[in-house]
C-alpha cells in the first residue's frame, strides 16, 4: 500500500516538476519591490489567509515579503517531500523530525552555515542557544556540519498522578515515596475495591504506570543513559531492567498490573488523556506529561485558562474525582535510584528549521532571514506575544489583571489565530525566556508539585547512522521480550537471552555509534 | 464481400486495426483513458527503479547511484522478514478460505428471499460496514473485545474465563478474519447478486417442472451460472494474497501479537516512520507485486485448464 503511494507520488512529482518549477519562477518575478522575498514553512493550525494581518505586519516591520506555504500539518512530511522531489525548496524549511532533517542534510538540499554565522547574524538567538545548552547547535550537526536550528521546547517530566478519592477510600493519606510504599498502594488499589462498587474491577496501574517502576530503577527503557565509565548505554538492556521486569511480572500475576497494559493508555495517538485512568480502571498513571493534569488557574496569562485533558475528561464523569487528583514524586527504588522519563529542551523529538541550499551563496538573504527569526522569537516578550496572538489593540488586549483577552471571541480558537498568521506560523523558533510571563500560578504549581524532580532525559540527541537499519527490529525485539516476561509466557531469564540478541542484531553497532557521537559532543 | 476485403488489406485487416479506423470517433473517445493510463500508471512505474538505487532527492531518480540488489538483500536479511512474510500469507489465506465463499453463499441466500422489503433491508445492513473506516472500527472492536467489554461480560455470565482477544496470540488472527468477513461480506456479494439477476428464469421453471427442489436448483442452475464470475473473482483474490490489509491490522494490533499479526505493510510502515527510506519500501513493494503477478498467472492458467473462463 505504502509503496503504491510512494510510486504515485514520485510519478506525479516527475510529471509536475516542470510545470511547478515554471509556476514558481513566474510568481517570484511578479512583485519585486526591493523587498527580500522569503518562502516560509511551519506547523500550521489552519491555512493562513491571503494577505493575512500578521504576515503584513512582519513584512512592513522587517521590510521583507514573506510567502507562507499552506501545507496541512497532518500531511506535512509527505507534502514537503513531494515538493522537494519536484525541486521546490522553501527558503525557510520547517522539518518536524530529526530523521528527515538528517536525510535532507545528507541529500544536500539544505544550506550549510556555521556557529560563527549564527553569532554574527543573530547574536541574541545565539546567546539563547548557548544559555540553554552549550552544545545546542552541535546537536544538529550532521557529519560535523551545521544545517539547521533546533526548536526549543519546554522540558516536561512524566507525571505521578494518583486518584486522591481512591486513596481516601483506602485509608491512605501519604503519597508513596519508596517503591515499597508504592507497591502497597498499588496492591490496595487492585484488591481493596477503591471505587467502592463492590466488584473487583480495578487495577493498580497500566501501560503508562510501568514507567514509574522503571524509573525507580533509574531507567527509561527507550532512552540512552550514561554509565559509570561516562559511556552511553541503552536503558532497555541494563541489568537493573531485569529486576524491574521481575517485579512487574509478579504484579501481573497478582492482578495488580492491568492485563491490558500492552495496549497504550492513550485515547489516541494525538491525545494525552489516559483512558483507563479517566474511566476509573486504574488509580495511578505516569502517562503523558505533568501539564495534562494541570488544574485551571484563575490568574493565568490568558483570561480564560484551561484544564489538563485528564482533569477535564474526568470532570465530565466525576467532578469530585477530578478535583482529588494528586501529583506525587518519582519513587525511590531498592538501589536508591529515583527518576522518571522527561522530554528535552532540545532533543531528537524537537523540530528543526533549515534553509534552502539556494541560500548557500546568498549571504545577504540568509542574513535577513536570521534577522527575521531573531526579531520575532528572541528579542522581546512583546514581539513574541504579537507573533503568537496578534496585534495588541487589534486582535487582543490586556485586561485590568494584565491578562490576555481576545477582542474577537473567535481568536480563542488557535485555528482562527493561525488564519491571520499568528499562533505557530512565525514562532517555530522562539526563546523560552518569556514562557512563564504572567503565569505565576502555574509556575507556583509546578514548583509545589516538584514537576522537574528526578527528570531523566535521553542523553542521545541525534539520529544514529544505523538507526534506520536496526531501529525497528530492535524495538520489536525489546517490546516483545518485555511483554512475554511480564505476562509470564517466557521465563525471567529470557531477559539475558534478549540482551544477547539485542546486541548481535545491531544494538552493538548503535552503541558504538552513540559513543562516537557522544565523544564528539563532549 | 468481406472475404474479398480481407484478402486485399492483409495484415491491417487481420489484426483488426481497421476497426479503429472505421469507428474513428469512438476510438478517439478511448484516447483520453489510454493517455491517462500511460501517464499516471505506466510512466510513473519508472519510479520503481529506485528499488535498485540509493535514492537521494537532490540527485533525482536518474542521478542516484545504482546499488544493485542491496535493498532486497536488506529485506531478506532482516530478522523479522520471514515472520512478517509468513504472517501475511497465513492471514490472507485464512481470509481467502472464509472470505471468498461467504459472499457467494450470502448472495445465493439473499436471492432466494422473496419479500422485497426484507431483502432490501438485509442487503443494506450488510453493506453498511463497508463504508466505515478501520480507524473507527478499530476503536469499536477494541472496546467490544476488551476484558471489560460486552463479549467478555457475556463469557463470564455463562461461566467461561474472560479472553483478551486482541492481546492473545491464539485469538488475534481469528479476530482479524472474522472482523474482515463481517466488514466485507455484504459489499463483495453485490457482484454475485448482479450475476444472479442475469440467469434466465425459464431455466428454473423448467427445473421445477422436472421436479427439482430448491437445493437441486441451486446446485444445477445457480452455481453453474455463477462460475465465470466466481472464476474471475477467485483469480483476483489469489493475486491479492500478498497484499495484507494495512488499515485493519494497524488499527487492531499491538506489541503482544507481533509474532502472529505483524505483516509486511505494518512492518514496513514502522521502518518508514523512522527513516524516509523510499528505496527500501519501493523494493518491498516491487517484491510483493512480482509475487502477486506470478500468482495471478498461475491461477489464471489453472482456471483455464478446468473451465474456459479466465481474465485473458
């Protein structure tokens, strides 16, 4: 099926490439008013209107002529690949995945630039990157050369979310701090009828919750971590993992771990609501990120604040339960490890912004583009606010509490903001400096819940050369091994065999490449 | 008269080409379709050469370097290849065995119904699932078949142990076959129903006069009349054995049933997710198509041996 599509795509690309390139050049010649023309791509919440307010705003302010390519976000990767195959590369190319970025860089469709150029063209942006991570730009180097700027995303740890009303019914008041205490609570949640309906229909935890157990052994199975020798090793094959699996195996056979844990808790790929948690099947989850459990604050930066998905959905069923949700800390395991997986400010999951190879020899234009990117995302809170929400006084304004109020109610919808060229259209690259501006309550909440405590990040921040060859196979091997050990269809000692297989099926090669990369970064 | 013209025009006449000239206007109307196929189905086939190349956007299809059979070698060498290949064939075979005769039987049964309204209602209901996408059905079946779902509640009521249908290697393939049957039975029966309406009622009348009952009529009139359609549909079905139903499996499978449910297209999809490896997926696609065409030839040849119907 895939193949047919791709063949079709390539065929269509072949047929259309001449026609398209013809159109492109004509369009370019139409309005040359001395302004630098920049073709632009980004993640779009909705197609941007012709003559959109915000595009005009930035065009006038920065003396450029920005042409946003309306590519639907859901099909972005396919569509942009098709355009590139047809010879059309936007000046500012938004690349959502690290794998595509690496491929494009190797294929030679991206302009190469240096750290010094970033420093010279956009000093504030450069400074922000350096402040975030000394190696921020190095993470995007492919064969030692820089082709793209990484997007910055706030770091979020997995949550440790408990149903407070269940704990109350079970006579527990203290949130677990150690794995033993955690185990006791999980057993009670499964055995002692926490929902009080008289039937045994609850479990302690499910697919997301197992990460809390892995974390108590200091492991995130999908992540690379540093061992005591300063080398990168893959979390999923560490000896401690065997202990974690042994515990989960016991919980599974005792009916504490939801037998359906192999099916993701997520309602859908794009949702972060935990279905079993909201449906009252489990009393604990570590699914998603902590803000998916965020309460609604009266005093946020926007007049109308929102509730995290899980709280919102649970409220529809049981308002008391929604208010009772408690966030705990990662629990301490038998070896003193304590942690939980977390996203990275700059990781392999963050997007990249690159530039067409046509700009390689057009330093003037490249410089201008850097200026645009820096002005919008890195110079001031006002600019960023404008880029995200629209023009103050036209689309929104502050109320007496200094909160954002949209002057037309429709702009509360991000799709409406995207249509005028705000929302994410211009802000793929933006400093995180002003993220907490006006969100004192939320900052306080995150501090109170120690939302960053014990966060384990993936130490590997690049796509390895052989990942495309071995990645899927190894992932399959790993998930099958874990499931068969936990459900008891294979002995616990199968873990050792799995580690051997993992190493010989490409894991060794990946480890070697990971360490080569790691040395280069250090 | 005709014989003499044939003699005169020789090859041009024998090959039948003259008829295109004779019906010029009609031939012209055929032209757009031919052009459509040439441009969108044949010209684009050229892209399949990237299966033998190390494809790169910048160098294009022609400029990318040749790598011989490297992509195919990678496919055969990967640890999971034979597992997913076997799963594809086994699941398709199960689906063929159940899914092929079922619509024929269904069409014959429907045909025997007399009541106009009842027949129409049954027909419409049986078509409906065809129009639902697997994304929706996947969610539906996950609920229905989950441990707390209605089917397991029923099993518990009659004193049986609950079964985790979608997470148990023993049941997963059956779930695939049954759900696919349920979804497609009505829709696939349409072609047979159409063929059934073409049977001359006089045949039935004559059979009745000779004292043939319903069953005899079905065996000696209905089924033989359907043989041409059945043959052609069978050739198509065999040809598509290698094509798994990506949408269905992708929406129903999970890691616990990889060993019985992971098929070529889902495996390939996961590879595509990590890397945009067009050349590799093209190689897999080409391999599948070669198998499909060989299967079609074999079935067509065999079918023609036994009766006179075939695709060509």
